C-alpha cells in the first residue's frame, strides 16, 4: 500500500504545495533559475569571444608561420583548461586567483567563460580548417585582406558547419553551471538542495529541477535548429 | 606590365620554378601549356603572390610586389584571378559574390556595384541568376560568374588557372567563348590551360613549361607547326 501512496494525486498535490508554495519557496527556485541563466548566458558570450579569438589566432599563426610564442600561449591555455576539471578551475578562481573579489556570480562567469572558450576555440578552429583553402585564395585574389576574408567569407561558412557542435557545448555549459553551489552561489540546483533541507523531501525538488533543466535544453536545441535552418538557405538547389 | 626576373620557387629541397625571367606586356594574351607538375600553375600563382617566391623579383606596374613594403592587397585589386574550381562563395548569392569586394574595398558604392554586376551578368546571359546561390548553378555558369566577379574589380590583367579543367566537356565551350570575347576587348591575359585550340586561336604568345623552366615560347602559329625543343615536340605529339 505504501508504494502506491506516492502516486496518488493528493500526495503529489501536497508535495507540490510543500515544495513550491509554502514559505514562498517558488521564489527560491525562480531566483536560482535566474542565476543559472545569467551565468550561462554571459559565460557563453565570454566563451564565444575567447574561443573565436584563440581559434582565429591559432589558424593565423599556423598559416603565416609567425608569432609562434602566441601559438604556444594558446596551446598552454587549451591544455590546462581541457586537462583539468571545471569544478577545480572554479574553486581555484574563487579561493585563489580572485580571492579578493566578493561577487561570486562574476567569478563563476569568468571561470565558466574561460573554460568554455577552450572548447569553443577547438570547435571553431576545426570549422575554419574544414573550409576549402580556395575560399581564402579567392578572397585574397580580389584584394580583400586576410582578416576581411576570414570575417566575411571563412567564418560565416565555418559557423554554419559547426553549429551542432557549438549547440552541444552550450548545452554542456548550462548543465555544468550546476556546480556553482560550491562557491556559495544559489543557482537552480542549490535552490533545490536548500528547499530539500527545509522540507526533508528530496524527490520533489530534485525531479522538478531536472525537468526544468530538460526544458531549458529543449528550448536551446530548438533555437539551434532554427538558426541552422536559416543558415542553410544557400544549400537549396 | 608584368616583369619577372630570375623567379625561383622551392618547397624545401624540391625546386618547382628555376630561374624564370619573363615580361608580359599590356594587351598580350599569354597562354602557358605544359605537362602537369611542370610548375605552370605555380608560376601563375606567383604573379599575384598566392605563392610566395623563394627567389627573384616580380614587378607589376612599377611595383616590386614580392617585397616587404608592398601592399599586396592593392596590387591584387588590379589582377583578377580565375581558379580551376571556381571558388565562388557558397554562402552568398551571385550578386553578393560579385559586389562583395568592390563595395567592401570602397571602389564602388553598393548601388554602383549592383548596377555594374547586373550589366556584367546580362553580358553573359545570366541576369536571372543574380539572386541564386552558387549551389544552384552548373559548372559552366559558376565559372562564368567567377570570371565576372574578377572583372567587377576592373582589373588590368586577368590570370586564369586551368579555368576549364574541372568542367564537363559540354560546358567548356561557353567559358572559352567568354574568355575569347574578353581577349577581343583587349584585356591582358595570362592563361594556364590544356585547351590547345584556345591557345592557337587566342594567344599572342604560347609558353611551354617543363621541369620548372620555360623551355620554349613562340607565337601560336610557329609554336604548333614548328616546335624546336624535343620535349615540346613530344608533348604536342601527345596532346594534339
């Protein structure tokens, strides 16, 4: 009889009230969701900026054979960031490098942005290398500079090809932010844990945020497909 | 117009071009033929510095283009290039392909460039393709648009790197026709090709390259009827 009880409507309604309504707990979830989205959004932007810069920089160093030191610096960045756990990077940022900064959200954005930048860099670099080198030659032969050709001709085509991989990266980023509780930020995950500590019920808060994450990822996937379709208009025959 | 002095190109130990000196004057139509691997494409690509020479000098309209101080982008605006694989920009429409460079380099306003592009497209009978993407076009159409894209910059010389080698045989004709009419209008042209008919008909001078050297050169009448170098005799006997 006990097993059946957890599936009854009144039981679920009770748990719902307890988890979200009592003591206005929905506000904890709402603000946690806001924090998760805020960190993800700005970390993604930072990641795109860093990733694009590193990718274009590395390709340029490789093709021109110049500024080998810069190339080495980028390599060290990629190796260190991809070679250590994100959570460890976050903790090092919080407790060591940015010890004097007391805004945890800024620290999280920096840590996740720098982390994501390394993955974005390799995705973008792969995308650039996948474009036929005749495209660069055609641009240059018309008198366009290497930078203009990169911006107007190579990158638009590369980004179209790497969109699924980039989508993957930002989905991973969203989910990875769930560890920010470690540096005393109340994001969506931490909110659920906090509510659980008050109500002594684990299932309802945790399953709820799992569904919220799932919904967010679904929306991101939908957005990605939409952009993909728009960029694919030149593929029609 | 183009002055090449002691041009040399090496990839490591592999010498691709050996000590080439050549002058190309305004209005000339120079056709370069030779077996594959003879260095003819490399030579052509050195002229606008898509390949950087390892020795020698290339002068264009009074500028030493393979020197540090030279603004190669400004030089390339005056040298159109047509590639074997067209290299149209697949993410842009035909119109955008043609107008991108002149507008971005501020040679023409957007309206001027589009008008010019429409004029050029109507010349080649592809006015209706202005808003099409390269994917929708046949090989011959792509190559003719690539030629028009280069012409939109009003170049002083056009370089053709095997412009018909990647085309279906039935589409070679339309591209050669366009090149012929360009030649008739007085364009200075340097053409690497395997089309001996085109060389015979259009060239003012034919160069035979082999093993990284210009082994022989002559006006087409003499080049094809009275070849002197044994390698050229052998080459012509195989291709004609």
